[in-house]
């Protein structure tokens, strides 16, 4: 058996070069004669542009060109598109928010590009930008998620009344209303899903070069798959034939959804390089990333549950205000609508659900996908609702869930919003997690903590998400003359370990050791279309690798039979060796790859070579799920929180690499805990200035925020893909927030009487809550 098979916890093969500093990131790309650039950004959140005087900047040392929105208009460039259609409740389409790559007429958020300066060096470009005279008439700004829709709020676009870009619904409203009319109790909770700044380790560098002989551009960009924006950039913005634009991505230092999209800088560098016939580079700093990377979440939801006398939820009704920022971003309209709201019923047998989402424009950075992209918001909402139902009905967190769980014998189960769960044992996972977390003995630990003046709480969150579906992925497997195997695939690793996972799948399938397999990604000229996002790379791309490998084995049997003068039915294959049954005649797969080039060994209609490819179109999504239990202590004198224990039992179907799987979950949990406790994106009301615009002010999660994790698996094989796996990349970020907040409410409830606390529950928020309760009691 190969040493790199499916199920083995091998270390990531890419780590060796990355840890030694020999990786190749976008800013490492060296192009002869490359120019540097700087983007002059709006210092205000909302203003009419009166004039932009670039004359002094153009005369500055080293400056090659300065462009503004007027140059964009003169060249007839298109706007950055928002791709997904959304239909309003009244049947009309959502509004459009025209967004040029350099502002024209108006700016709508701090950091919006106003001018593009190109010079021989980065310092010269930055210095010249300071000479630009930007004259504007500042307007009132709104940064409120819900308040931006109020009458009298500052309007971002004249054609979008009350800043509502869409008014969308899903579900059976009449059935939900009827269930509420009959309900024993109506449980209500207002839920805030706070805005997140993504903060990937690597920002968004861009290098664009131009070949005048072929009239062809090459764009190097840190992305989650360059095919995603190639056609959009070429056709929608630059008015180019897409064949004139090659897009490339090398190593990527984190994406988390934010790097899927098309941004102004990609268009600006490509456009400028074509005009100047020289390569152009842009390297934003961290402050620019804070202002301009697509941000995540930012929802306010009003949730109501119709509950019967036994605490069983009969219907769920939700109204959500989803902040979209100053413009509809690339996939921004999809995230609060179809990306996640269909998961609002969670793992519960709720018969009827209705949801209404208002897409709200305000003077902030646009929002889009962030790890989980709508599913964390849905899971957080339903888990908080279930906890509050339990509190109001006098049921413990586990009992209220037992009464509402979808039973395993109901699988496959169709939810009221149309998802089909193929598998799941929700109650079993919860009870395993409770046992591993010592739930039954918690009250003893609470009393001990109280003796030390601490408030101790325990809470759980049960998540399920829909992922691992979407568009097709193609795996192109090729044998080289040097005895190696290449996998060319359109997904793009941005830290997940694709080079290892794909190699494990192919190694297990065709019997070639992992060190002989090379994974090639990130080039629209040489790899098939694809993208990374939605925990789909291995469930879809990995399935394509598996099926391509199986095709190679079947083709190899026929070639081996011809080469060894045997019947194909007599050829056996194991561990990379084709053998004639009952004999000592055999050929390795590499021998067969060489034999496949000889026409004498091919059946009629066969193409020479052992290379093959498979295009995998997912027949359905996967539904990973799991229980997270958090135990924590609160210091009532300071409001600080210390997580003492964190227990997880997850269901990911089959496992490709348990070591990498644990790493994915650990990383996601830290991001989820960060959202729950520390990450607070603050825009100043009135001015729209980003107050938390640096690591000095933004509460990034740190190592001391979390304990060691007790990570466990209870896998139920997925039935919708040949690997039997369920996507895992987002799970930790989905399960953590409701579990942390549940534990925090449990710790504070007796002292404060609260049944819910909004994220982020910072020490100041907690301290104020505790001391406000003390003042009321006095």
C-alpha cells in the first residue's frame, strides 16, 4: 500500500517550502521594468466630487501617469459587476449600484479609489499622490445597518429609495402566519451578527504585464481561483476578448472568501499596463486592506419562533437587515439571500419557515463572502433562538434540542426551505459531545468557580451547513516523461493543503507515491476552470481527481492487457501494479504509461498516452454538522472571559487527512471565537470613518483567547459524492459563535437575568451588563 493513502494523517507537503521561505507569492513576482502604483483613496465616506487636480502630481519625480474617473469614462471602461440576480418580493429585479474602478461624480465609502498614480518606484507614486488636490463637497453619511433604511437617512443612490437594494423573501408566509396564530408561545429575539474585517496574512498584491506583440495581458493576483474574474474583468470592465487576458495566482496567504472577487486594483493595473505598455505593480498596505477588502457579516435579524406547549418549534419567522456597504460587491447580493438563509431551520424539524431580507446600502466598505458566507449567520440565529426557547419553556439546552432534532431515521430529510439532508445523527453527536465535555458534572465546577469569585458557564451550539456543491471542477491528470504525475485543477489553495489532499486521493487511486505527484493550479492558460470557496475543493475537485484516477486504471488495464498479451478481464490492479491473474506477469503504472504511447498497445478509438481527465458536476451539496460545547469563566470585576474547555464532535463523512482536517477546524474555531468575543468593526456615526482601522484598534483573536481543543469525529458517510466526504473548511467558524455566546449567557444569567447577549461580547460590554444589573438590584 502506498504511504500517502486516503485516511492517513500525513503532514502537508507544501509546508516544507513555505516554512523555508521559498514559496512564491504575488509580491515575489519579478517583471523587468515594472512600474509601481499607488491608489489615492477617498478620505471621506460620502461626498460629491467637485474637482481632482492632478497636474502637480504628473510633474512629480518619477511619475509616469496619473488617472482619474474621467480617464476611466474617456476609455469607456465598464463598472465592477455584482453578479447574482435577486428578485424582490414584488417580482422586480434588485437594484444596481454602478461602481467605476475610479470614482466618478461621488464617493460612497472611506477608501474608495479616487486616483491612480504610476511611477518608477512605490515611494515616488505615494509622494506624488499627496500632491493631488481633491476638492469635494462632503455629505451626511450613514453607517447604520438598520437605520440606513429610515426616512430621512442619507441616500447613497437617487434611484434606490431608503437605501434598500433588494427586498427578498423565501418560504411559505401563509403557513408560517397560520402556525403563529395557533402557537402556545411566541418567542422573540433580536440578533446582531457583527461585521468582520477579514485580515488574511497576505493582502491583495497585483502585478499586470503586457505583451505588445500579442496584444495580451497577464495579471498576477492573490486569489481563490483566477478563472472567476478573468471573463468579468475582460468583458465587463476592460472591453477585451477574454483570450487577451491571462490570469495567474501563485501561493496565497489566506483568503477566507474575500479573495474570490474582482477588485478595482486588478482592473487598474491591467488597464494601465496596456496603456503604458509596461508592467504595473500594486502592493496595498494593511491600512488599505482594512478599508477596502470586502468585509463580512453585518446583519440585524428579528427572529420569532412559534412554539407548542412541549417546547417544539412549529414555525420560524425572520426579518433581516443585511448591510451591503457603499456598493453591491461581486457576490454581495447572494450572501444574505440564497447563500445562507435556506439553512435557517438548522438541524431541527421545523415545519414552516419564512424569511424576509432587506439588502441595505450604507457608507461603509462593501460586504461579501467571509468564511461560511451566510451559513454562520443562519446557524447562529437558529441556535440562539433554540436556546431562548429553552429558557422561556424551562428546558435545558440539551432537552430543547432533543425535542426538536430531526431524527436520524428521517434521512434523507427535506427542510421547509428545500434542502435535502442526506445523512446525519444529530442527537447522537450532541450526547457524545456532552459526555466528552463532562456536562453532567458541570455544576460542581460552577460552585468551585463561585468560591473564587468567578462566574462559570457552559453552553452548546449545534451547526449544520450546506457546502461542497456548486459549479463543476475538472481534474486533468498527466504522466510526464520523467516518471511523474501532474494534477491540473482549477481550485486554488490559499492555505488548505490542496497539494497534499489531491496527491493523497490520486496516490490511493493509482498507486503512485505522493512525492511523484505534482499539483498545478492558478493559471487560466494551463488549468481547467474552477475556484475555491464554500468548502468545495475536495468534495468536488477531489472527487474529480478520484474519478480521473479510476478512469486511468480502467484504461491502463486494457493497455496492460495488450502489452502483456492477455485478456483485459484477466488484468488485476493493486498498489500501482497491473498483473495478469494467476501469473507473475506484471507492469507498473509507469510502465503502462510508457506503453500507452505505442499504438500497438491501444484498442481502436483509444488516444495515445495514459493521461485522462474528469469533469465532476456535483449532484448535490454536502451537509457537515456537529456539536460544539464551550465552558468558560467570567471575571465580574473586569468583564474578561477565559475559555476553560472547548469540546467538539463533528460529522465530516469520510476523512482524507485527519491531521489537516483538525487544522481546518481549529483555525475556523479561532475565527468564530474572535467574532464572538473580540472582533468589533466600528464606523463612526455621522462621518463614516473606520475607527477600528488597524491592529491597534481591531480585536484580532490571539493564541491566549482559546484553550487546547478536544476535537472528535463521529462520521456518517455522505451519500452524494464518491469520496463520501462532507466539506470541512468553514465548520469551526460556524459552530463557535453560538456555543461561546450560549456559555456566556449561562454564566451571566443568574447575576444579570439576561437570556441573550450580542456579539462581540467584549470585556467592556460584559462589565457594563454586570454592573448595570447590580445598580438595578440596589
